[in-house]
C-alpha cells in the first residue's frame, strides 16, 4: 500500500506514520496489519467526539438516504440553517449573530477577512508571530512558519502585517505588557485607520500551543472595539469543547466580533464556519459569500450530531478531566527530564516545549526522537511549534482514562529511552 501511495499520491502530501488505518474509534486506530495505535492527535483536533460517534453516524445516515447535495445557494435546506442557529447559540456573546458555512478552516479565515474588509472599508490585516491560519494564498501570508507551509509558494497576498504574540516562556511579559507591545507595533506599522481586522488564535495551534498571558486577549479586544477594528478569533483548533470550554475565548470572557470554526465542528466531515455580529455578516452584498459545497447537507448533519454528542456527554467537562490526568503525567515527566521547559494549554489541548536544559534553546532533535519512539510503540503523537520542539496532545474526548494512562506510560518511556 505504501508503494501504491508512492506511485499515485503526490509527494507533497506527507504522512506522519507509515500505516494505513482500516478502523478507528474510542481513541484507537487499527491499521491494515492489525496493529492498534492509541490516538493522541484526533486527526489534528478533528475527531473530538470520536471517529464514529453514534449521533454523528445516525444523522449522517438519515441525511444520506434523503439527499447528498443540492447547493444551498441554489435550493436551500434546513440543515444549514439549523447549524447556523446552533452556532449563534454556542459562540461567545449574546448579541444577534449570523453564520456562513464553508469547507475548511482556511476558507473560513479567508472569508472572515473578506467580511471585515467590506464592513470597515479598510484593507490591512494584523496577525501574530507563530500564527497558523491555513494554506490558501491569503492564509499562507497570514501564517508565520515558512517550512513546510510557505516555502516556494509566493508571492503572497499583500496588506498582511505581523505583531508580536504573548509567549510567556520566551518573553516573560504580563498580558497587559505584551498587549501594549503588540498595540504599539500595530499603531506604528499599520495605523488603526487602515486596519480592517486583527486575527488571532486564542491558543495558537501549529505555532506551539502558545497560551497568551492572562489579560492579553481582553486588552487586544478592547483596543479593537475602541478603534472600530474587527476582532476575529480563529477557534478552528481550539473550539468545540477542546479546551474545557465551548470556545477558548470563553476562558477570559472575550467576545469576538467574528469567530472562525472548523476541525471539531462536524465529527470528521469537512465543514467550517464564520459566525459573527449580524451587522458585520450582513455587510457583504448578496452572492458575495458562498461556495458550491459550503454547508453540504451531510456535513451539516454531522455537525448537528457532533454538537448533540458534546451536549449529551458534557464533553467540555470531559476535556477538563483529561487535562487533570494528562497534566499530572506530564508534570512527572518534567520532574525527571529537565529538557521539558514548559507544560501549557488547557483541557484536551495540552503541550510541552522541549529546550536544552538550563536554556531556552529549542531542542527539536529530542522532540523528533521522542516522537519516533512513541510511533514505534503504537502511540500517535504530533509535534509542532515554530522550531519543531513542541509536543501537542489532542486526544479525542471519547478516549478512556485507561488508554490515556497507557499512552503516557509510553511517552514517559520515550523520554527515558532518548535521554542523553
């Protein structure tokens, strides 16, 4: 199968493990050779409710028998409206909200920028160091990391500016001071009167699960509101119960003007959304938003099923339980291995950063060695970070405590086996 992949799949589509999955569920992936792997990645935060959650399967099967597609822009259907209604109820803030549905996180981010530009009549977009927002031309410009996401693909879209992120391990700043630094850069290099929107991940994903210092996000949101700049929260990786709240912004009571969602929204089917203040969403002319597959009926059914699973089983609460267990295991590893510079994140979105002991020099080689050991022992782990030295842990919320304990036994073994 790997030989067939080499023959027919473009080399630019990389894979982390040399396996082919035939079954998945409950935090376990079964490959074609009969191996069972413990999943600490959830398809990069997608299968939050599991790989085949009952409500998702039931609703998708019912929709599959009814119809697979009509294109909402031609002949609408109830599922799209139902998802938009649930998003209005669940996303932060009690103001009137509307949504537009798309296929991927990058599409959602790009359309959020389009909406902000029309609503404000301005062009400039501010993003942050270590950000990841997608692989389209505009979102590559917004993404910070060159390799593998941007290398060789330019030129990129213009009027995108980068501000310093709050990164407590490396800058030592309070949230207020980090926000003042970022706002000073924005004022000097862009100017509020030119700025359509500020786009930020409340907890950064690919950049290293960087959790800004308390007060950073509220200060940015307040500044945006004061200057009529659209504040966009990219909750694509952090949303839908992943951090122990429905959305990561809820932690500090931050209410964005627009929220982008995808990944965990639909239990593994491709769906994304921009949800925001009704007056902003309605600023775009009729026909200005959409796409042939956006809000596909099957994906909408899956989203309604995923939200049902999250509510029925209190998956936000389950994420907090996962955090307690995993953080405890990571603290033991950190106590024994000084290469662990920091444990960070919330809920089932946790990370450890590896640096050479006694320094803040990234240790990407050790991260690669630990990850390779875990893979050989049947535990799916993911690395990330601008310097490739961060482990991100994203177990599905359907996983059992027993499987988590087994997985982190392997992670602990990996650190011991790769110690210098």
